[in-house]
C-alpha cells in the first residue's frame, strides 16, 4: 500500500474504504469495551493530568464511541470541549453533559454553548480518524477540518488520534497539508510520537 508523503488521492480512497468496512464489522459490545479501555489509558497518562482543557469529538457510527471518553475525562476545573462545523472550519464550545449535545452538520452531535477559544498549547485534543501510523500520520474522512484547525508549524495543543488497534497501519497516505498527530491511543495502549 502506498504511504507517506505525496501519496495519491486513490491510495487514500482505498484505505478509507478498507477501514470503514473493518469498523462496521466491530460489534457494539466490542466497541464499548474498546472505548472503556481507551478511557483507562488516557486517564492514566500523566500528560492528561496537566492538560488545561480536553477537546473530544462526538462519534459517528463506526467510530470508537466517544461518550465513555467524555465521561471518564471529567475533572473539576478542566473544561471538556467539542467541535462544531462552521463553514469549512471548526469552532469549539464547552459541554458539561453529553445530553446537552444536539444534531449538527453531517449528523455529528454538537455542543450548544457559547464559542470559546480554540484549543492551543497546554490543551489536549482527541482526534477521530480512519487510519493512523507510528509517524503521526492520520487519515480522516476527507474534509480536512482538523488539518485546517491545527495547521502544521503553528503552536498547537497535543493532538491524539483515537481509534481501534486495527486502524494502526504501516504508513498512512498523506499530503503536505495533512497535520501529524503527537500520539495514537487504542484499546491496547498509547503510542507517543514526541514528548510533550
């Protein structure tokens, strides 16, 4: 499979199709168990304890369920943020409870609160994806929202890809605008690409 810099759009399409099919094959029981394991790994990581804010995502069907992460990562004085799609970008709002989320664009649940500053240095962002590699490569759904929200070479929060272990591949096809992640977390552990 082609991977790394300069990969073709067709390589991305092939990998997206493969991973979408594999994710659909995960049973609800397996998905819930994997999500709870990811929550335990995150809760035990010292980098999480020092994060000023945690930004999560509301999972779509097939993605690793994010509600257990949202609940496990609650801590007094540490806001939990979720994104809203606005135009071709993301904005962020705090959510106190999962029940506050409402259906938004693309069928993704969104927070209803006031817009807050985007996550930056000192924050931690959990990023969904279809495939990840050990170099920090991430293959998303193709909209580029996270790549635009956190451009390369700009000061950014810690970006942690979230998925199932089978979503980790040898090399993710990526282009020059694709943002590298700092870590990947799945049910078997966390792989950090660089130190915080």
